C-alpha cells in the first residue's frame, strides 16, 4: 500500500479536532510533509450518511482515491464504507478506529445497510483495524467482524476505550511505515 495523502473522517459528536489524538496526529504528519485532509462533517450530532458521503467526495475526488489513505474514527469508518461502495475507484488503504457494525444505541441508522462488506473488501489496497477490549461504545467483536469480512490486520488493545486519548503512536507508526509520496 502506497499513498500520498490522508483523509481523516471524525465520528459521531466529534470534529476535526476531536478526539484529541487527531490534532496530535496532524502535527506529527506535518513534520513529515504528509498532506492531511481533515474536514468537518455535517451535523455530527444528528449525522446523515448521504451528507457525509457527499463531503468525502467533495474532499477527495474519485481520481485521488488510489493515492489516499482513509482513516475513520467510529462512525467515520461507516461513512468511508458507504463512499467506497459508491466509488468506481479503490482507496490506497483504509483504517478503522473503533468503527461500529450496528447502531450501538446511537442514531446512525442511515449509515448501515448501504454497503456489502464482500463487495467493498476489494475497494482498498489494505485494511487496518484498531479496536480496544475496554471500549464502552463499540464492542471489540465489531473489529473482529470487520477483520474477517474485509480481510485486514486487527490491532487489539485493552486500555484505549473508544480511542479518545491524546496521542496515538501506533496509528502514526502505521502511516509512516506505508507513506510514499506519489505524484
């Protein structure tokens, strides 16, 4: 997997600066000259999938999908799945950070059912999953489900909750190990 830019898709009730590891990651990636797209997604308190998918396509033209690493925190991963299911192009790679496979009691129904994991699995050069066994929002089993359905590398944690920490060195390491500036 090679890519030249990163798209960060925040989650439910979040922003381009939340969780706190996002601004930290932006700062670290800037030190390496990595271009990061980090838009505000519409209505994060009452998100609607079509609006989020449209924002992804506005931010990253389909022609740039093959050189983009997509990173979705929580609901952001579902938005990425929906965008990929509607795209003719595949992404360089996709990273899920605590992405749910069902509503987990939140009003996110519009993000579910708009994709088929088997059909989307070939829409990324590589898949990576970060899940924690102590996540109060998204059970660890959701990560195991995606790892099996999308065939990727699952990183298991026991102490990260819903990944709202200030730093995320494992994600930074993953990005830096695969970054290659493509023209």
